């Protein structure tokens, strides 16, 4: 997973994560304190995951992606 894109960012109702291969990846959404927040996946394919952000409070979150012992983090702003 060399290239990971998160869009739209800032997000209001959903965001999409795109990468080369997200098969078997574990995706977590955390707040600034590192606490996991509810993650509602709208759709998932081999190269993208869409996440519902409508029910999240406005603020900064982190998307943590675990795949084959590699951990990648991306910042997500929810409006």
C-alpha cells in the first residue's frame, strides 16, 4: 500500500479511501485522543472503501489502516 488517497477531505457525509490493495485490510477510525469511533462502511472493494461520516461530530479524526503488519495513518477532517 504505497499510495493512499482520502477524499473528500474535509468530509461531510462520506469519505473514500483509495489504495492499491485494500483486500484483508483492517480499517479503524480514531479521534484525537486515540479512541476508536464507530466506523460505518458504506461499500468496500479491492481498491477502495467508503465510510459514512454523517453521524460523526465535526473535528479531526485519524484513519488507521492495518495490512500485513504495516500500519498507515491518514488525517480526516469532518465538517
